[in-house]
C-alpha cells in the first residue's frame, strides 16, 4: 500500500509526487534521458517532425470546424467558406497544406540520416520499424486528406490509386468497389476517407509516435561516429559535474535548447513558405472542382509519392504492381538486409557509401520522372531508374556481407 | 564547420528536388505559348481615322441587339430572351471603348467570327467599311467612362458566359436578394431566378457546345501565364475551343485579373500584412533560443 500524506496540499509537489511520481517521470523522460554529445542538427529532425505534426493537428482542428464532407459542398466549404469567410481560415489552410508537404521532406531527411549513420542496427531495429510504420501512416494521412477538397486531382488520384487494388490481371474489381463503397469515387468514398483522415489515422499516428519514442529509450540515439557509448558511466561522470569529459548530455535542458533553436530556424523557413510560397504545396489542378466526365491531361500524385509511383509506371501492369509492392515494403527490411556488423557513418563503410548516394540520387531521379509525362526519353530514364532501385536493394545484402569489420 | 557543411548538402539536395518537381516538371508538361502583350499583331493597323459623330449615328444599329445604358439606351430584349434568340446575351456596350483594343474592335465589327477566331459568332458583321468601323470605335471611345471597376470589366468581357458564384454573379446578373415565406420557407422569387438562369445556361451550352466554367477560383487553378495568353487568344492554349478571343487591352485584362483575384484569392492583402509580423516573431524566437542554447552548452566542449 502506497503512503499518502494526509496533510499534503492538493496539487502541491508532494501531493502530485505521491500520486503520479512526477519526479521520477521527469527524471526518466527528460533530465536523465541521456543524449550523446557527438551529434549534429540532423538529430533535431525528430523533434522538428513532432512539432510539424503538432502544427498539422492544430490547423486541422480549425479546418474541421467548417469543412463539409459532402460531394456537393466540400469544394466550396474549403475554397470559399474557409478561404474567404472564416477569419484567418486561409492561414490555417495554408499551414495545413504546407505542413503536409514539408513534413515529408523532413521525414525523408530523418530517414536518410538514419540510413547514413546506420541507426537502424544493433538494438535500434524497432526504432526503424516503428519509424517506417509512421511513414506508412503519414502516407495514408496525406492521401486521405488529399481527397477532402473534392477537386479534380482528389477525384482522379482517388480513382487511379484505388484502381491499383484490382491487382492487375487478378481483376479484383469487387475489392476496389468495396474500398470505394461504390463503383466510382462518390459520397460513400468521400465520407470514409474523411473518417480516416480526421479520426482513425491520426489516432494511430499518435499511438505509433509514442511507440517510436519508447523504442528510443533503451538503445538511446546513435551518434555521428557510431560510437558505442556506456551511457551509465557517462551519465555518472556528467552528474559528478564533469560535463566537459562526459560523452553525454541530458535531453532536458541541454539537448532541448539545441532542438528549440533548430526548430526556430525551421519555423522561419516554414512560415516563409506559408505566406509567400504556398503554391508548391497546393496543386492548381485541385482548384478545379471534381468532374467525373473530364479526365485531367496529367494525373500525378503529390511529390512525396512520385518515386514509388515511378517504380510502378514504366512496367507492364502486373510486373509494375509487383515492383510497386516491393517499393512499399523494402524499407521495412533494411535492418535485416544490411548484414554488416558496423554501426558507422556511410563514409567509412566502403561500398555502402556508394550504395547510400546511389539510392538517394536514384530516388530523386525517380521522383522527377514520376511527374513528367511518360513519353520518349522520360519513360526510358524512368525504367532504368526503377530497375536500378530494385537492383540496389538486391545488392545490399551482398555488399554489406563483404564489408570489413571496422 | 561540420554542421554547416551538412546543412549545405541537405539544402542543395532539397533545392534540386524542388526544381525537378516544380519549375522543371511544369515547363515540360505545359505547352509554351508566347503572348504578344495584347497587341493583336495579326490584325493590320487601321488606315483611316474615325469620326465619333458619324459613329454615333451608325451605332444606333447596335441597339437592335445591345444596350448602351450610360446613354440611356436599353436592350430590346432581356437576357433570357436574348439567349433564346442568339444563344448568349449581347453585352452592354457602355464601356467597351475603355476595355477593348481599338484596332481589334474595328476589325471585329467588319468580321466578328474571323477576328474572335470562333467557328461561329452570333453577331453578324456590323460595319460596312473600314471607315464606318473606325467611326463606330471613335464613338465608343468618346463615351467610355474614365474609370471602369474590375467587376464591370468582368461583366462586359466575360460575364455573359462565365458565372462567378463566389461573387454571386450569374450570366444574367447578380443573384437578387429575396425573401422566403416565413411559414413555409419557400422562396418563390429565388426559384424563379434559378429557373431563368437555368434556361439561359441551357441555351448557352447549346451555343458553345458546353457550359463555360464558373471562374470563381480560376486564379488558383491556372498559372498567371496561362490566363494571360489564354485570354489574349484562347486558340493558342486550347486549339478548337469555342471561347472567343475578346480583344481586351492590357489594362482591360489587368482589371479582369484584379476581379478574379478578389473572388479567388481574397486573402492576398492580409497575407502581405501578416507575413512580416509572423516572420519577425520567429526571428526573435530563434535568436532567444540561440542565446539559451549558448548558455546551456557552456563548458560542454
Ligand atoms: C513522422 C513522424 C516521426 C516522428 C515524430 C519521429 C520522431 C523521432 C524522434 C523525436 C527521434 C529522436 C531524435 C532524432 O534522432 O531525430 C527519432 C529518432 C529516430 N527515428 Fe523517427 N520520427 C518519425 C518518423 C520516422 C521515420 C519515417 C523513420 C524511418 C523509417 C524514423 C526512424 C528513426 C530512427 C532510425 C531514429 C533513431 C536515430 C538515431 O538513433 O540516431 N522515424 N524519431
């Protein structure tokens, strides 16, 4: 039986401590959550992501107060009511639109940081897997959100992407109709994507963010040299006042102060985009209302899906779908495909260094080609880049198995 | 410093990515059209000078179909009846002298279908000679108001074909304020008006082959370059389209654009006002965060 002091003033420190163990919580989660000193601003990207998710959540709640999930009303509820009748509605919408685009840029930076420094290995596999789960959930969140304004791109991207579930020559049209709730995207379709976007997926995201943070607690974050740190020993040194000699710093307040500084720089860029350069995040085609009778000349997904779209497109239907499925799951397998024992920056890992840069450049090429019309030279480059993508992943276990132990 | 080098690499890759999916992709996806700055170079310069007084007499013929409201001349038919006759309501001519290009207008009066580049144009040739045409143009210039509002420009040049629901504009005029019956909630006047718009739109769609789109938010659905070159010459962007070349001057186009901006992107002034304040806030925030970081990391290296 726990001991409760009857004389403790309600909500006083003692009173709370006896009920919530706030001192222990604070210690475990922040003041004695140790971070290696030897890290750069790329390690602030996780907190930048959390902050961006916060912005998306808040702006989304404001949009939700006026949005109408109805095929007849949705377009004008967004483009007229929110953009011109609601005070600062345009600001919330631009924050939400820019946030949705920029969050993927930061996710990719965060992922490639992890790949570069080998932060998915030796006890950090679950960090990587929960991170990939977040990537998938964010993709679902972005796609479902894109349906909501019910513009031309909403409608036609919804059509094209749900069509993928017919499985090519499997002709699983029943499945496609089940997903849509209709033969073509319509009211049932809009309603369910609305539900996914504002309830189920955000709920799952919040849960998985907690899981992602949880998976970090025991292995701790990696560092610039992949050095294996004895956190207990280093922490003792720090607590003994030898902050200069210790290899670690507490998350709160020392690392946090750097996180907040990086976030400040990021917010300047973010709000510059919100006020002066939001068009890149809001496709013009989606400002034409959905018209089932008029297929847009070019249908393409938002930029962050382009690389995986381009792994699908250059192939005939069936192999294309297989390649697409491959692209969706392969990043999950990274911790198991990389067979080298080394946790070190790619620059010190021989062939892996070239693999890393080749993957990054190949994905950028895929992204470019995914938007261009699939004609002539573009489709040839797209095909080569897609084959390179698959080839790189097949090569990964081979080159990493040969890697010398550092 | 290492962190700056990393920042440089991240920035370079981000910019390359942006360049590829935005400017580069769009330059490849959209046909490149050179505008001619509303000069209508395909039409030869007029060889004669117009006389407004002669023009006034000739313009009497125009009122057989059009109105010239500022001169107290009403249209012979209402908008719906006109549409039933011609497929579209001929616009009021009061301010065409201020909005349309002089050279364009003169050639237009001689051969409307050819000059507007539409396969058929419901208005017959309405000037007997280049001199007559020049006289009529001179007359309309002489009665042109000094100041035309953006909405008036839109109504004259586009309003007979394109609704703008965000500004409550229909092809037959502004949606009137009506009252519904308190006991039943039925608003007969509104229904009446809706019916008229419906009849008009059906006729218009028959005439044009399709209903011209509502332009409420077109300013965000098309690039500035597209709108400019398209309005200057619709055929340049959509070959074979039924939309006529309307012959706006550069200033006339700017007015129409201002109207489209007002209905489709009304937050622009507020954005420009709020933006600097928000950015200043975050600059200060970042500076304070920097000082905090400096003090926290003191003695750590
Ligand atoms: C989208 C929401 C996400 C949030 C809010 C988030 C948040 C965080 C935070 C706060 C950290 C610790 C600080 C840092 O190292 O940056 C972290 C680390 C990490 N995250 Fe994420 N993350 C997200 C997505 C992802 C994704 C998509 C992946 C990749 C599949 C991923 C993989 C990792 C890895 C490997 C680490 C450990 C880095 C290290 O040990 O050096 N995360 N994340």
